[in-house]
C-alpha cells in the first residue's frame, strides 16, 4: 500500500509546463510537433532572460550568439543547434534542461516518456532527451543523446570552473574531443572530465550512437 501511495504522489506532479518529447521525437517529429517545441523553448528562454534582467544585446555579448538569433529563438522561429543553446544556458547561468522546463517542486517526480523533453537539431540529427526533473538549486543535468553516424554535437564552449561531466556510451562508438585531445569510447565505456575545457562529441562508428550525459554544476553554483 505504501508503494502505491508514493506512486500516486509522483503522478500528481505538474508536468504541463514540460516541453513534450514523444517517443518518436528521436526518430523525427512532425513539423507541427517541432513547431510546438520551438514555441515553448522560445518562451522559456525569454522568461529566463527577463528573470536575469538581461537585454537581448547583453545576452548576445555574454553568450557569443547573435542578437538576431536569440530573438528568433525567443519567437519560436529558429531551430537552434545544441551548441547555441549551451552557450545561451551558460550565459544565463542555468543548465541545458533549465531551458526545456520550469522547476518542479516535489521530492518524488515521475517523468513519463511522453513528457521527457526532446530537442532535435535538424541540421545534424542530434537528439537530446532530458531525463532529470528541473529542481531548485540542484544543478544536475541528465540527458540521453542520440547521434547519427558521422554526426557531431559541435564544439561546446568552456563551462565555469567546478562544472563536471560524466558520459556512458549505451551503444555505438563515440569520440570525445577535450581541448583538442581525442578519447575513443565504445559501448559500455564511461568518461569523466572537468568541463572548463572546450569539448565536442562525434559519432565515430558506422551506426547510431547513444550515450548518457550527466552535467553536475553544483560546485559552480
């Protein structure tokens, strides 16, 4: 009976503010579905920017992303790459997942598959599925990444000192470029690094590559 009670509590957590990522999103969402995702993403970016009392110009200078691109993202008119979103998140002092959903306020949170935010980069086919709930002051990002053969995430800028990243390859092969140094990972391999270096992830195999990524920014907060 206690187990059922806990599960009932979990299902009552409000998930309406999440950007829905349907199971098929990794394979390719409909244009209408992606439009909804981009609209909600844009609203969230604008909300965080205003909460930080930052103008478009100030955010552009701090992130290195053009003012026009940020404006298009906020209006839901652009499908930004993962690298672009990572730059915006870093400039706002939030995690990637913070851009995808509002904070939840419960210690027991069930995230059904249909409510796990998924962002697809149409240029590369790179899909990021956010698995961690957005909790106040936790600073943990847990993401399932899917890269098509030969695809790259693009190079991420250096994070603040104290940010750590953990990777576990679920299937395929992954090349991690850390400050220009390559590290080859096969299925089952894991990698840890301090993320105040430039980093890029490339599918170096012949099939799709899936890997879990955990970003821990608690020490940098």
